[in-house]
């Protein structure tokens, strides 16, 4: 495993302590009630965790991708809903402004995102499809000093609690060609409205909604980054996002393994704890081995991300591997707990429901394989 710096170790211990004392006690409850844990997110904001990558000059902690990975993994060990709320805010809601914003945009939005005054959200997926994200239907037309946006985005994490939404929309360049650009839409911008909460299988404490842009008026200066490269900017944001989804998956796999180990050492069948049976212990040994590999992949690609190397292929690999492992691990944990694994009294059924979406969000497993396969052609010809 990569060697953490003293600062990273302190962060890990602080987040672990907070997760066990403040997040774990309500994790089952927010899942059952499908309730966004606003009070926990406020505490997380006070700890400075919402501003992890934001430079200190804008009120953030000025930390690296590894620090975000540590935070997301530790939170996901106890509550995937809390982990994705923080993860989506940092990687999807904040990073585009941090990476591509003008000084004016950074000054305007980053302090509010760092302090938690605003939660951030990211709107790429549309009702007509998420995998084919280049086929964007939302439009933006410049009218005097404002962009007029029309369209809608679905499955937007944090939507009801966000102050800013970074969205993609189709525009035209000077040559009249259709291009995809990115915009910062503020919650108060006229014409933005927010739909009802989606009823989900898992991540039930995380807020997911559709947003509607109905002649939404956005100031001209809220165009984000190079208008000709809005789409490639979004894709590069997804690289860091996918690394952090891998971290979230690793946290869930850890939790499933821990619960299975605890239960199987206590449960007795045929006169001995069931963990003594190789049929029970071998699958868990395999999951532990793959979790080790998955964490190595995740931290190694996070380190490369911090070194500003291109991580598109390895981020897709880490996300693919870690999310499929989380599905396998949570399925196996239910099996190890037998009938109780299938009941809500034990947390493994929640882990299982929380794991499934990892194979869908921020690019499905099929899309990760497309990304990897394309990169293979570049490498091997
Ligand atoms: C809980 C949750 C939170 C989310 N949060 C956000 C968010 O904050 N912001 C955001 O923008 N989006 C968000 N999403 C959307 C998510 O990224 C999309 O659901 C995902 O990208 C898939 O898009 P889709 O649902 O439209 O499926 P589709 O694109 O319609 O795909 C359907 C199926 O077809 C397969 N498929 C499509 N094309 C191909 C191909 N070429 N080869 C092989 N298989 C293919 C897919 O893999 C999938 O299995 C969220 C989704 C969920 C469920």
C-alpha cells in the first residue's frame, strides 16, 4: 500500500473517528427514512472536509486527490449515502470550477463551496441517456448579457441542497458548429426548477432529483472554461470522479467483509463457528485479496492524478474493478449471514443495495470497458 504522509494519516484518523461516532449511529436510520442527513453534512462542513481540494486562499484545505479518496473511503465504510454526498460535492460540483473557472468564478463560488454554504452538483445525464453523453439535448443561446438554457438533467446528486449546478449544454461556435459547453447555474437563476426526490434502491440518504432548465437565465460570465472543450473538460472531471467512486466501493467492500467476518466467527453450525469451514472462509479470503488489489489500484491512480498525469484508463479500471468487487463482496456477505443477511436487522443488505449503483453512476461498467478498450488501441495499435 502506498505510504501516507503524516498529514494524510491525521486526516484518515480524524475522518474514521467522525464516521464511527457521528455517521454510523444514524446510517441505518437515514436509509430507512430515505432522509438526507443535513445535520451530518453541516458537521462535515465544519471539519473542513467539503473544501478538501480547494486552495487555502479560497477557504479550502488545499489537499490532494489521495486525501479525497481517504475521506470518501472512510465515510463509505459506515454510510455510502454520506460518502456520495461529500464525493459528488467535491469531485463533480467543485472540481470543474476549480479546474476550469476564471479567477472571478473561483472567487465567487469556491469559498461558498469550501465552507458548505453551497453544496455542489453536476448535471451531465439527460432523460434521453447518460452513456451517450455527447448527444446532449440541453441548449444554451447567448442573448445580450445572459445565456438562455433549455432542457433537463436527471439523477442529479445533491440537487435539492445545492447552491450551484455545473451543467453541460449545446451551443454554437463562431463557425456555426454545434459544440458542448459548460455553465455554472445558480440555484436562484430564474428558470431553474428542481424535481421530486427519486425513490432509489440504495444511497437512500443521498438526494437525487431531476432539474429543469426552462428559459433559465444565466449571466454571460458563468460560461465555464473553454466553450469549445466543455465536453472534454467534463470527461476529465469524471477521471477524478471515478477514482473516488472506486474509493467508495472499497469502503463498502471493507464494511461487508468486516460484517461477514464478525458474524461467521459467532454463528455455530455442525458444532463449530461457521468461519472454520473452508466453504465459508475461502470466499472471504478471496474478497480480502481483491480488496487489497483494488485499494492498490485506487491509491496508485490517485497518486498519478495528483502528479497531473493522464489517468483516464486507470481511473476507469479502478472504478470497474472496485465496483464489481463491491457487488461480489456484498453478495457474498449476505450469503455468509444466511437468512439474517437477507433481513434489514443486519447491515449487509444495505451494503448490497448501496453497491449496485457503483456499476452505473459516473459511467456504467460497460462504459468503463469502452474507455479502457479505446485506450488499449492507442497503446497497442
Ligand atoms: C443514484 C444516481 C446518482 C447519479 N448522479 C448523477 C449526477 O450527479 N450527475 C449526473 O450527470 N448523472 C448522475 N447519474 C446518472 C448516471 O451517471 C447515469 O445513470 C449513467 O451514466 C448511465 O446512463 P443512463 O442511466 O442514461 O443509462 P443508458 O445510457 O441509457 O444505458 C443503459 C444501458 O445500456 C448500456 N449501454 C449504453 N451504451 C452502450 C454501449 N455503447 N456499449 C455497451 N453498453 C451500452 C449501459 O451500460 C447500460 O447498461 C446518477 C445516477 C444514479 C442512479
